[in-house]
C-alpha cells in the first residue's frame, strides 16, 4: 500500500504541477506580450482612426482578461497541489498505525473464518448423516381421523342415538292411545245424542246432513288439537332435550326449530281418520234404526252371569256391593276393553320409560364393578420386554399393588362384505381374571381362550348373529387374516372387545403383538389419581387412563337422559289422566239414573263414590297388570332400536320400576276419581223418577 499508492499519487501531483507551471509561464509570456502591444498601441494611437482605436482597445482588453482568468485557475490548481501534498504527508504519518490495525484485524478475521469453515464442515457432515437417516426411515403409517374419533362428538352421537331410538317407538304408542280416546269420545257423543239424531231424521234431514254436523265437530276438534299439539310438541320436546344435554355439552343457547312437513301431514291425517272415522261408524250404526226407535232411549244391556259367579265357594264370600261392581265391570265389555287398553297403554309407557333409565343408567357401574375391575391402564411409548417389565414393576412398587402387561390394539372383524373395527386384547397372564372378569350374560365364568380361539363381547355376537363354535376372521393393519373359533360370549357394555392369546397371533399372523399396555390396581390405601400421576412420570409411560374418568363421563351422559325419561313419563301420565278421566266420565254419564237411584235409596256420598270408583280401581288394577306385560315387551323393543356403537345396554327393569309404574297408574286414577267426585255430588236424585219414555 505504502509502496504503490502514495508514490503514484506524488508522481501524479508532480506531473500536474510541472504542467501547471509550464502553462503559467506561457500565460505570463502572453501577458508580457499584451503589455508590449498596449505600449505600441499607446505610441501609435494618434495615427489611428477612432474605429481602429476602439477595435484594438477591445481586442487587447479581451486577451488580457482571458489570460488573467487562466492565470487565476493555474494559481488555484497549484494551491490544490500544495494542499494535496500536505494531506499526503499527514496520511504517510498515520499509515504505519493504520497498517498495523489492518494486519491485526485481518489476522482475527482469518482466524474466525477458519473456525466458521470448521463448523460448516461439521454441519455438512451432520446434514449428510441426517439425510442418510431420513432416507433409511420407513414410510410412516397414515391415519385419517374423522370427527367420530373426538370423544365429545362420539358421546353426543351416542346421546342422539338413544333419543332417536326412543323417538322411533313412543310416538306410535302415544298415537294409538290418543286414537282410542278420540274413538271413545266420539262414539259416546253419538250414543248420547241418538234422540236428537232421531228427531232430525224424523224432520226430514238426510243422513249426510246429520252426519255432517258431527263430522264438522270431530274434524274441527281433531284439526285444532293436532295443529296446536304438533306445534307445541315441536317446541317443547326439542327444547327440553336441548337444555338437558346443554348441561354437559357447550351448546349454543339458541335452538333452530325445524317443522317436519310429512310428519305434520301424517299426524293430521291419522287424527282426522280416528275421530271422523269413529263418527261415521257410530252414526251409520244409529242410522240402521228407524227415527221412532232412535227417539226412544237405548234399552239397558241385559245382565248375564259372569265367570266368577260359577265359582260358587268364592262368589258366596263376596259382599253384595262388590258383586254388583264385578257384574258391572264384565257386563259392559266395550267399556272394559277400552279401559284396559287405554290404561294398560299408559302403564306400558311409564314402565318403558323407567325401564330405559334402568337399562342405561347403570351401564357404567356394571362395566367397572363387574367386568373391568382394574383401577387404570397404562400405555407405553416402547415395547415392554421382559427386562423393561421387571424394571417398571420395581420402580412402581410403592404406588402399585398389582399389574399385568397386555397387548391392546385394534383389528377388523370381517363379516361378509363389511369390516367392524374392534379392540383386540392379547394376554397370557394367569392373573388376567383379577383385572378383567370374563363371564357369560348369565354370570357364569368364562375361561381365557386358548390357541386358535377367541372370546367376543355380547354386542358383537348379537349384531352379527355369532355363537359359541362359530368361525370369525380378524385382520390386522398389515392386512393379515386370522381365523378363530368363538369359545365364549362375554358380557360387556363399553366398547367392543375380542380376547385372544399371543400364541394365536404368532401362529396365524407370524408375529407376537407388541406389549405396550398394562392394567394396574393402585396401592391399597392410596388414591387412584395420586398413584396414576406417579406412574405417569416414570420412564416410557405415554398415557394413563383412569377408569373412573370414563365412568364419570358416561354417567354425566346418562344423567342428561333423566330429563328425557321424565318428559316421557309426564307425557304418559298426562295421557293416562286423559284416558281415565274420559272413560270415567263416560261411565258416570251412562249410569246417571243408576247413581241417582242408589242415592235415593239412602247411600251416603262416600258409599256412592265407592260404588262407582271401586270399578275404576278394579279396572285400573287389571289394566296395570296387562300394562306391565305390555311394557316389558315394549321396553325390549325400544332397547332394540337404540343403537350406540360405543355402548351396549343390558335390557333389564328393576323391581322398583315395576312398583313405581303401578303406583303412578293408581295415583292418576285416584286424582281422576277425586276430580269426578264432585260431579257425583251434583247428580240430582230426581233423575231416577224420570220416565224412560
């Protein structure tokens, strides 16, 4: 730098200075020449014309001015050259120090560059190694998880399926009982107005005109009742169900209501058919008689001996009033069958609603108190070989009372053209029964399957019509198949399980499934959650699932169902009240002269009411017994309609539900009797003195 840069600059300055000095000498010579010319001009000026004088003067002045300007520029250039030389001297003085700093910085930079290059070489080696490891990695398995794998959605879908199963059956039964009420009411109305029908026909009204009056009444009542009931039901039932399940799920507070057009039309047509059809049939039955006969009241039905009278020893022990009640019950067979059908239908609905609750409510208790009796399960991130199992058991000895290692995975159960995903469990531990109790639905113990055999859960057996001795096919994720013989059908309520032995997998799949799960019982006296949290922090533990968590989750799901069952029971109770009230009112109206007569004979009010309502209680008792039988069948049918993939229900009705259904039926009957008691009080005793004519 010192040898090349500054000498070159000095040389350039010297050359420039020499050039400027030469130019300066020429300019000075030119000025001298101009001065000589001006001197000669002054001497010869007198001999020149004015124009020549002016031209010469201007030429000399311009030349002199140009030369002075060039001289000024040359002097400025020489001054700049002097300044440049001064700066070069100053720079030459600073150069050694700057050169030393430069050399030091260059040495430091070279050192850092060398270190960076070494690191870069190491990084390239690591990158090449990583690329090689990536190239050696096997292609990963790809899983497409839909919304059904979300536990919240799966539970909500299960809840929806339960409500859907109930909704498939209950409305039909309600329709049948409501149709019975419509038919009974309209038949009774036409019977009561037979005299008016006779008068109208005697006055010349045609059958069509007479029947039109009653069709308008029954049709308008059915139309108004059906439309208002349909709209009210479409609002109330979804609202109650939405609020019930909104306690467990984060639902929006707003509910979008949908009016089902086909269902509305069907409901209206059925209502009109029942009411107007009964009206037409009743009217045409009256039209068979001539007007003169219609004007006369219908003659009472002939009395006949009933079956109980033929049992002499028993009939003699019955009091007179009870004999009258029994005769009246079986004398009016139409009213008897209507009463039995109506009330038994309501009892059946009550029993079915309570039975659905019994079958679903205790599913979790059955599962975790009778079948899966371990406290929690552990899933590991590595296969637990014998050495790892022993090491893990030693580390967990302070928190765990007992444990077994099993294989828990999934497999496809092939059934014809469909494949059902099931939970596959493989274990050869002789203490397996202490953690999972395999037993038949009747409670008898099942042995763990040996090689070539499998134990399946009851839901799979029912769904695919499988029994002990049948052949099934399981397929693993590698599409390998395994043929098994069903050695037992076990009771199970949560998820679908197939139990096999590891030897079976080795024989047919060619490998033993990885042992990456353990079933654990917490230390005696230690909280399950405290034990599971300690185990969760141990080596190779991926997840811990406490049975009580699933128990609480499913129990909460079942609690919301209580509101749905309560709504069904209230609806059935309201229907029972209507049926009882309607039939009791018909009974009193038909026997108003009889009741007035016994009041004239001196019966006290309580005796009169007992005389009438005793029959109601007898009929209610008979109807309740029939309703229990009908309800048991209806309950089994409803449970068959409830399809939930993750749950299986035990079709059972507790003794309390049987008693409660009967008690509620009698409570409704007592409320109706209490309401009708005041109607009996208002019956005038002079009615018995009125002539039949």
